[in-house]
C-alpha cells in the first residue's frame, strides 16, 4: 500500500500544477 500511495501523490501534484499553469496562462493572456 505504501508504494501505491507514493505513486499516487506525485500524479495529483502534477495534475494540480498543470491546472495552475493553465489558469495562469489564461489570466496572463498567454496563447491568445
């Protein structure tokens, strides 16, 4: 179970970082 938890946490972090990056890009007008 420990291995499973360790594998899941980074995935959630990556998803969160990706979501934040997309929001920042939209707010800053990048890509328009």
